[in-house]
C-alpha cells in the first residue's frame, strides 16, 4: 500500500542586524524622535519611507524632508486573524497611507473597524523608540488619536529586526521514502535510469537528464569528505563549541554529497578525501530525520585518492 507523503510544521527564526547607511539612519533616528522623514527625488516627489537611491535617476538620495503624522488611506486589506509578531493581536487592517507632505504611500496597520479609502488617520507611537518602523505601533482615526510632540533620541546606525517564518513542509514521495528509511536506520537514494547517477537525498527527477529517478538504492553509512569548513565564529543557538567542522560527505556509491558534522578528531585534522562513518544516535531517539546521525567520525582508513571525488566538489 502506498503511504501518504510526510509533512511537518517548520519554524525558522533569527535576529537580523544590519547597518543602516546615511539615508535610512536618518529615517530610523527620526522615528525614534517621533518624526517621519521622506526623501525628495530628482522629479520633486517625496518618498516615504525614503529609498536609498532615486527610483528615476539611480542617484543617492540625501535631501530628507519631514512629513506629517497624519495621512489618507489609499487602499487597504482586512486582517481578521492576526499572526504572531504582527503589529496588533486583534483584527486590524493593512493599509497604504499617503502621509501629508508625501507623494508615495507607506504600508502600515490601521486600528479601526471601519477602514475605507479616503479615511484620515494619525500615527500612534510606541512608548519606547529605536525599533525602526515599529516605533509607529499603528495608525488610528485622525480624530481619535492624540497629537504627540517630538522627543530626544540618539542617532541610530544599526537596527536589529526579528525574522520569523512558520509554515508546513510537505515532502515529495521520494523524500518521504528517504525520511522513513532514516527512521529504520537506512540511507536510501535513487538512481537515474539514463546516466546512472545516485542521488541522496533523492530527487524526483535527475537534474542532469530530467527523467524520473525510480530505482531505490540503499547506501552504506560511510564515505569521504569532499569539501569542508571549520566553524570558528560563535552564533546564537549554536549547540557545539567552536571550532568544529561542517563538511560535505560523499557516501560510497552516491554521486552527490550532503552536508553534515565531522567530529571525533581535532578540527584541523579534517581533510579532503578523509574516510568517515556515521555516528548514529541511540535507536530510541530516531525519527524521520537526518538528525538520527549525530555526526560523522574518522574511520582510520587511508584517504581516498583525489581523482575518486574530484568530480563531486
């Protein structure tokens, strides 16, 4: 009986920190001060938020002008079920708002039940600044939002933005058989009937010939290091203390390497052509994931000759 493809929720999140440059630095500093700036282009239009380069001439934009906290809704879309991380956690409206003094609209949230094109709105400011466009919590009806005065704030040259993406990944039938094989301690690839190449993880079709890869091949859990990187820089969420090695492993009988950890020796001892084998986690920790293999470790066998993997770099 054919089994249904596997699927699972995936969450990806990290903090993205960027340097702002002269134009966006002035824009973000202004927001922290409860001021909104736009950039005047060569055609005289005022763009909010300010682009770094003129959309007409491509020249850097340096002429920033202050615009109002009030504006007009030009188009909108209702958000009846807010997602985590969105400006409001109750039903609200996404809207393009052309601020007074600006010629282009900016996208932001409007906190009102009856949003319509032509509606007049005013910015609602956060209690604390320094978070970029999130210094504006949202916009509300102009006659219900109090006007606020500017406040002091230091110049901002860097901005950290949390990035988060949640979605459900549905594996292909080929991926699903590969993942179920991992739950049984097997490494399953597929062979192209035209060129004979063996792919792991498997592909639905051979990228060389474009034909379906239908023949399933069980591969051994040992192979060679083709290329590698020594990780020396710590980062958020890191589970292994640097230095350690991330390497592409070409399993015996395969024609494409995959990325995994190489441990069990000093990082500076890892080399191209090094023979390695899988170090599996305890059986009761296995699931439908390549994480069943904790890492690869040296076998102690002689290194593979360069010519045997030169075509897989």
